[in-house]
C-alpha cells in the first residue's frame, strides 16, 4: 500500500470519527479496504488512491455493498446451501407450518431457525385478540398472515394480506392452505399504494433468495434500480380492497420504505377504526428506495394522531421528545396491580370500611402522569 493511499485512508478515518453519526451515503476508500477484507477475506486487487476512487465511481454505498454481496466470490465463500427453488417446511409454534424456498436465507431460513424478527413477533402476540380483523401489507411468504389468522380466525376474525411478488405470493397462498386458514384470509396479489392502478417494482437478484425482501418502486433517475429485476404489478389502495364493513384492529406494514404511500391509501381505516399500526421504520429504505423523508414519515403518523413506539411498545424519542429518553415503559402486569389502580382501589376500600360518623384523614398519592409513564400493556390497546 503506497504512502498516498495510507494518508488518504487516515484522513477519511479522522473525518469519519469527527462527524459522528453523519456518515456519508457515498462509499469511502475505507469502505473498499475493509469490505474486501471482511466479506472476501483479502485486500483489494488494485492499489493507489486513483484506482480505489475509480472503484467507487457512480455508485452509492448501498450499490457498492450490493455488488460485493452479489459477487460469486462472496457467495462461494459464505454459502454452501444449494441455490434451489425446492420448497421445504418449517415447524412453527402451535402446530403451524410454513413452506419456504431452500435458497431463501434472509426470511425462510431465519424463520426455521427461530431468528426472524423476534421482537416484532413478541409484540404481535401481545396485540392480537380473538375475532379481530387485521391487514398484512407486505405479507411476503406469510409468516405474519398465518400467525394472525390462527389467532383471530377461530372467533370470526379475518386477515387481508397483500403481496406483489409472484414467487412470494405463491408461498403465501400455499402456507394459508397448509394451515387450513383459507376461511379467514383474503389474499391480494398486489402492492399497496395511495390509489389503485399498476406500479413497476424492482427486486435485487441477490444470492439470498427472497424477492420480497428487496422492494423498490420505480422513480425517475434512481440509480439504485440499476441491475435489478423490474416487474409491473397491480397496486391497490387498502381502503378499496378491504370491505367497509370490516372494522380493522391491527395493521402490520413492512414494505421497504413504501409505507408512507400505502398509508395514504388507508385513510378510512386509520381515521374510523384506529387500528394498532405495527410498521417498519427504515430511514435508509425511505430515502433511497422511495424518495421519502424519514422525518416526514413520522410527522405523517403523528398527523393521523398516532403515537410512535418502538418494538417493546416503548414510546421512543422520535415520538415527540428531544431528550433521547423513552417517555413510557410498559409494565407487563395486570391492570389491578398497576400502582395507580392499586393505590386507588385500596383507598376506596379503606374509605368504604369507615364508620360514617367517624372522623378520618386520608392522603392518597398518585405517581402518574410523571414521566416516564409505565402503564400496563392493556391500556395501549
């Protein structure tokens, strides 16, 4: 490594450390050096500042990393699983089953290993109620759809599931049939947007095998779509696809940054039904895949009179405070054990036990609403 390159790398490192979290979206010389070492197990085959800058020309950080992850050298080094469309089955809790493609390492395999989004699954389990009507936007191969339908269907609830990618939709349909949930699930082979019509979406032909994992709507001049597979699919507004007589209790939405558009197409549901929103917040996908501003997305949610909470149902700093500290903490206890109810119940019981003619003095102190607020989960339903 020549001296000029060493100096350039050191300057980049100093600037990066000085800027804290404001790292640029464009790749640095440091990114090339360390990504080759970490992903390919070697140093770059070219040397010098000019050669490394040529390697970065015309791409952003995402494009650069994607090119390395898609490289045969990386695939051969990391993955020894066959690149196969063979469908295999994973056993889920409660005797549920899920088919996935053997080559699907980002979703299907992680589900089978019990590693897929455990925080989201835990939050979902606490929110579902028998007989509830739900919407799954970005259903993929059907994990959340199956879990929702199994929980709400026996008592008359239902799930409307939306998935635009044909390969993912085929497994979504198969998984609903496998678990005998057809009576409580309505499937829609469509993307969700502000209005009905059609849309061109893009998927990365990456080695990880799950098309729905990379969702990129078309927009003019977006270099991120270079090298991706384009597909024109139907798009629908959720308000138009879900019957008006269905009162929706929960909406799960995870569509790689297209959430603001889809939410504009469910204004009736959001305003009339006030469902719980279990939504992804991915600033990178919002900015780079859908040309949306993350702060505007949060403002959009607040304009619908929604509080923004994290996956543990804690109100995050993004939900309206600038302190960086959570403004609520959920107590996993019955309401009657919650300190405000406990104090009130015992004060009432003591007062009712008194002789009406007796003199008495009672001092009752309630901690609420002092921050952080820590209500039982039932009070956020």
